[in-house]
């Protein structure tokens, strides 16, 4: 499991404890107390809920950006490997292999925008 997924699971668990478990426990203890204490508890619970929701939203956004960056880096690495393999095949003494490498170069050029400038 990646670090991002593990972090998101941990944040969701902490958020669940802060938003659901603690307020429920405190509410059980406040039953029968005066109305002012219950109102303060309700206001604090709503504030806690808003803070936790905002934190979770920010962390999910950071996770999404990290995932996108990892995807782009992996894609660039794969494109570079394909380019290196095609270049290696161009050096083959076998003519059909060289022709296949030219077609492979076309495929690399059409899918990898970063390598396209080098292949033209």
C-alpha cells in the first residue's frame, strides 16, 4: 500500500473519532445537565466538525495532487524506456528490425509529447 493511501486511511480514522465517537460519548455524559452546557457542547461539536472536514478536504486534495504527479512521473519514465529500447533496435544489423524500430519510433513520438522534440 502506498504512503498516500495509508495516510488517507489514518486521517479518515482520526476524523471519525473526532467527529463521531468523542461527541457521542460527551453527549451521553451531558444528559440531564443544564441547557447552557449542552449549547456549548453543541457549538464546540459543530466547530470541531467543520475543522475536521476542512482538514480532510485539504488532505484529500494533497493526496490527489500527489497521485497525479506520481502518474506523470511513471508515464515519463515508461516513455523514456520505450525511447531507449527503440534507439537500441535502430542499431541492429538486421534490416527488418530497423524498420520495426522506425515504426516503434513513430509510436513513441505520437504518445510522448516530451520526447517528440527529440525524435523529429
